[in-house]
């Protein structure tokens, strides 16, 4: 029979404050992972107009490029958690990087043929590698230092993720769009077959660089003495070993942790808000009654939105050294709700800048919800992490806001974003409080 949840005294927390210098070095190395997957994720945004030109895609076919990214999170998260249980965190990080590198090489092959189908498949492979990194790296960062500053650490390394999202568009514009006929020609220009083939080949160099960097990083991490999570802290297998598949699912001890059960929809709903704002930002602020600018000019302001997320994560990381993460999340949720409400009811520069400011308030939400969601899971951390990362698939439901924009107007559609902020506030105030908490993971 399964032992009562919370009775596993063997999962004793370990004070790792004495090894701050060691896990500080590990944290610096892990920050490069967050930078790389943020960088690669945003490079895909550069691919959308590029591939649409190369393959003469419909809007639906172009949308599939982004959809496969979120689909990978849904399908790869639980297998990733199972792999971590089997081979550990460090080997899983290396495996994730090598999967991404393999996908990058596959993108080079797809560009050489060229093939839209292989491109989609390789993007799924890259996203699956990132999913494994997310499932492994996020909880690892949370547990290698003192538990009370877990949210602070994760916000700090997530700031590096935001730095990657800021730099990637420049890299993509220079090495992909800037080296292609479709990227430099005037709007409406019809490319010849030879020009489309040449444009397809422009993807080979940047993804070759990415593959080399990822492989080198995998080698470095494989050789680095990362602090190990104790073997005794692996999943409590006897907790779900008996009974039918259905009973094991419903009686799984994970469902006794309110902060996880409500944290999964919190991540899911937050992603709807973040992706919705990012996707509709340019269309909104370029409107005559808002910013009155071209889409090219509006695209420059998008950097301020993502830059606000980076700055907010640095600020949030510092604040959470002294203030409880739940309180900080509540304050940022209120701020996000206020600026989104202003966006809905105002016009001109006020509406534009209020939408830009939501990036600052969104900044800490994902890493903070994540650390609050796995708090008190103890040996169930890998599985809980897998569920939280799976919830990133919520970004695929951004189509709901698109439907609202078509039916009721673009500005009105941001009411959905404001409602999402209210759920985050609910989670911060009540839903994130742990129930049946287990002792923290032990660090060797």
C-alpha cells in the first residue's frame, strides 16, 4: 500500500547554503540553457514570413509552424519527466541539448531539399528537446539552493531567457531575412523558383551555427560537476504501484497538492495571455487610433514589450530575496489587470504604452507560478514539473483571442487577457498555498 502522503521522513531537506559558491557556478551555467531555448524559440518567429515565402504557404499552413511548437510541449512533457526519473537531471539536460542539435541539423537538411514537411517535423524535434530542458532545468534551479529563494533564482535565470528572446530577432533578421530575396524584396514581390530555392538555403548557415553551439554546450554540461539530486528523492514508485490504471490515476498523490492542481491551469491560462499579447501587439499599436504607425515601426516597439519582461524578471528576482513569492505574484497580477483594463478602454499613446507595460508585469508570472506549483512536492517533483510544462500548450489556444478579435474587435479581445490576469491573482492569493507538503528534495 502507498504510504500516507507527507509521511516520508526520509526525504529530508538539506541545507545547501554552505555550498552557495558551488551551486552559484552551476546556476550560471544553467542560465545559458535558458538563454539558448529563448533564443531558438524566437528565431522561429523569423521563420514564419520566410517559410511562407519559400513554400508559398497559406495562412493555415504558416500557422502550423507555431502550432507544432506547442503540440510538442503537450506530447513530450510526461515522457520527459519519466526520462529524468530514469537517468537523472544532468544526463537529461545533455540529452535535451543533443535532441535540439539534431533538430537543427534536420532543419539544414530540410532547407537543402527543401521540404515543408521535414521542416515541421524538425521544429517538433527541437521543441521536444526544449521541453526536456524545461522539465529538467526549471525544477533543478528551484531545488539546488535554499527553498525560500527558489522563485528568486528561477526568475533570475528566466531573465536570461528573455535576453535570448531579445537578441534572436536581430540574429534571424541578419542571417535569414537579410540574406534572402523574400526578406529584402518589397511587399507583394513574386519570387521565381530559383529565388525561392536560394532563400531556402539561407536557413542552412544559422541553424548550422545553432547546432554547433548546442553540441558544445552539451559537452560542457556533461563534464561539469553539477550538484546531484539524491537518488532517494526519485519518484515514490510504491505510491501508485497497486490497483487498476484508472484507480492509480485518480488516487495519485499529485492530486493532493492544491498548489500543483491549480498551478497547471495557471500556467495554461497565463500562456494564453502572454502569446495573445505578443501575437496581436503589432496589429494593435499600428492602428490609426492607437499608435498611427507602420507595422515595421510597430515591430520596433515589440522589443520594448520583451525587454520589459527581462527587466521585470531581474527586479522580481531581487524582490523575492526578501518578499514571499506569492505576494509578489499577486502584486504583479494586479498590475497586469490594471494596464490591460486601460488598454481596453483607452486610445492613442495611453493604450499603446499600457499594452507595452504588461510585459513588465507578465515577467515573473511563469517562473513564479512554476516554483509555487512544485513547492512541497518532494519526490513527486519530476512528475509535477512535467504537468506544469505540459500546460505551456495553452499558448495554442491563442486562436480564441483571434476569434474574439474577428467577432468583437481587436481592442475588445484584450478583455480575455485581463480575465487571465484575475486567475493568476486568485492562484497567488489562495491557490498556491501548499497542501500535504512533502520535505524538499535532497541535494548531494
